[in-house]
């Protein structure tokens, strides 16, 4: 999982989603939902291990031969296809990966919105709102004024 992540996701946000969405176009499989579900499963396992979660929850199923063989097949195919498809130049590689899949502004906005309302302290939420409002008014002032055609 970490090998695929390092090859396919140079960004630091939405890593699991980017990984799942970029794997699918590189593979010849038609069972996209199954592939994404398996990748989510192993990405969650990877996150549990890397971030110091409860690894006892991983013991059931993750080493199941059928699941493991299917995952290994995906990893091999993705690495092989990435080596064939990805440009060597880092700038071109990032451009190529974004063309495979990139996060939409709508997805980013939803995350900001959800995180904003996860702030429990009313004063912190107001302070955050004020900072965003202040920043928005500054960026709005930087936009060129369009003349009214009428």
C-alpha cells in the first residue's frame, strides 16, 4: 500500500481517495467497486498500523489468502502499469496523476464545511469564521474589476 501511495499520490490530502481513484484507470479490471473496496480495506489497515491504532482489529481477515492474493495482484498490476505510464519528470508525473484523478473544489469545500462545524467551541468557530471572512474580503479586493457593459 505504501509503495502504491508513494508512486500515485504526491499530495498530502485526500490520500486514500486519490489512491483508489488513480488505481482504477491504471488497471484493466472492470470490477471497479470491488477494487476500490479492497484498496479502502488495506488503506485503512495501513493507516491503523502507521498511526498507531489498535492492530488487534486487523487480525481477522487481513491475512486471508483470497483477500491477500487479490490485493497482491492489484499491487503488482498497478506498479507495472505505473512504471510503463508515468513520466519520469516530476512535474509531468504530477500533471499526469492529476489527469487520472484530482479532488474537486466541491469535495474540498465539503471537507472545510464539515471541519468547521466540528469545532465545538463557539468562540473558536466565530474566530475561524472571522479569519475566513477577512481573508475572503482581501482576495475579493485583488480581483480585477469588470466594467459594466450597460
